[in-house]
C-alpha cells in the first residue's frame, strides 16, 4: 500500500524501519485471530491490523489523538501477531516507535506521567527495587490485595555451587528477578555445574533496558544496553560461551541489542555479538548431554514423585513469539521424565507484559483469569514458567503455585 512518511519522521534515522514495516502489511487480518486484546475487546482498533492503520496515519502526518495513544497503550507487545503474520510484519518494532510518537503528539495526563516516571525510577534498579520488595514481603500480610498479589512470600534460599570449570557462561542478574526470585539463577548455576560449566555472575550488570524501552525512554534503555555490553564484551573475548537467559523478557531485549544500537558506530558490532551470545537456558540445555541430570532426577523422583505431581508449562510470549522458542521447555521437561499437563491457548498472553499488569490492571487481570483457566484444564499441582514477570503475575492469582521451571531441576 502506498505509504508517504511525513518529513518530520523521514528525517530521523530511528524511524527508518517504519515505511518498510507498514508496507509489508497487506491488511489480511490473519493476526486478529491471535491477538489477545482483540479477542477480549472485539474492537478493530485493539487489533494489530487496526493499530497498524492508526500508526500509518500517524506516521503520514495525520493528527494524533488520546484515543490513538489509548489503543497503542492497550497493546501488550506480546508479538503473537508476528508469529501469525504470513507477511513477516515486524509489528513489535513498529509499535515501539509508534508509542514514542503517540506520547509526544498526545501527551499523557500528569498522573499517568508521574506513575510511569516512578516505575522507571524504581523497577530497573536492584538497589532500589530490592529493599522495597523485601519490605513488601515483611509487611505482606497487612498489604491490600492489589499489592499482595505482586509480592510472593520469601522462599528458602538455594546454594550456589562453588566449583570452577573450564567452560564458562555468563549471567546478568538483571533487576526484578534478582530480588523477587533469586533462586532462579542459583538453580541455573546448579544445573550448569552438573554439566561442568561455571555460571559467572556479572554483578555490576543492570537492567537489560526492557522497562525503559517499553515505557518509551529509549535513550535510557540504550544507555543500559551499552553498560551491559561493556561488561559482557571482554568476557566473550576471554572465551565465555554464552549469556545465559533465565528471564525471557530480558532475553528478548538482549537479542534486540544489535537492532537497538545499529546507528551507534562504537557499539553496533559489539551489540550484534552480545545479542547473538544471549541464549535462553532451555536452548543451551537442548544442546548438552543431559544423561547425568536425567539419572539424578529419576532417582529423586522415585523418592519424591507425589510431591512434584502434574506440571502445567506456561511459555511466556517473550520466549515463544520474540525468541521463537515455543514448546521448548515442555519438550525438555517431558524428556526429563516430568509429568506435564495438557494446556489450552498457549499462544495467548497471560497479561503480565512487563509493566502492563500495573498500568492496565483491568485488562491484565482478565487475561490472567483466562490464562489460569487454560493452564489448569488438566488439574496440575504446579505451574512453571520462564519469565519473572509472568511468574509473579500468575502466582498472584493464588490458585496454583507458580515457579520458574529451572527450580524443578535444582538440588
Ligand atoms: S500484520 Fe500481517 S497478518 Fe496482520 S493484517 Fe498485516 S499482513 Fe495481515
Ligand atoms: S503485540 Fe499482542 S496485543 Fe499487541 S497487537 Fe500484537 S497480538 Fe495484539
């Protein structure tokens, strides 16, 4: 379709991809069938195709209204539409840029600005989020339900292995997961230790940039990406094999570093290499010999089979649609002999979606109820997932306990 990008955007390199993405869309509407917000609200403006129409008008210089921003805000950036789209439309990249423009042209009310600013000041920083989260856990019993749902009780700490191996992989502790579910990365270290791989933690690393990127502070997200690249790059040069991803939300962003920093001469190449090195741990395990782990698990389960029971596997959108690793965790757990449950509508988002659960609580809770129903059709005793945001969000429903799947493999 003919697309004439307005001069004010055509002149800015960051908007270069817009025209190509808009032109790739043939408006067939296949994507609407797998869009959670369209399925829930039934409004074309809350579908990928409708949002693409609105963004086309916006980038062609038509007026932008509060309504345009509202419909873009309601998008989960789950990228289910990308998986469905037969024309390869990079919707996620388009909506990230569209939101920046919508926010500039149709400014938010002061309260919304303040809330988003507050989230950007707290969530991406371990030193700020960690103490607040711990305080929340202490006073959890007296917190209102809306907050309690986002704060699980503290669980017993796993012990990190001490052995040093020749093979080294890297861990970026990130922001929320290090405070809210520290056992996940320890479990990863334990599993890799069994495979004679040391998981080296880069303690000075920070947030991958996802929170700022999704809250439209792209400059800050780039700054965070550069900081992480500065730490990872020398380790890769020294022989580290991979950056191990245990939170798919962070993995999806790390894998975008090459694209995010493509105009930065000093970082473009390094960003590409770091993005390539970022691998979800399920991908890493799929390439290793897991015989010892299988034997060990079989022995453990003979003692403890009833305690684990049937497990529903939730595949986060960032893992299946962004990193393109659908069903991998379930396949691995099946291979390791776990009893995995049947589930429905695996392609649909649980409603967590980064800060979406905080900014769009009503829609997010509706999606969560639907997801819990779809995950529990086979009456599982446990739900496992691969992303901290989904873990906290689904766990907040309180119906069935929710863990990271790696914890099943920990000692
Ligand atoms: S995004 Fe893809 S599936 Fe959706 S309307 Fe456009 S071409 Fe069709
Ligand atoms: S990213 Fe998800 S919510 Fe947004 S338009 Fe695509 S399918 Fe719908």
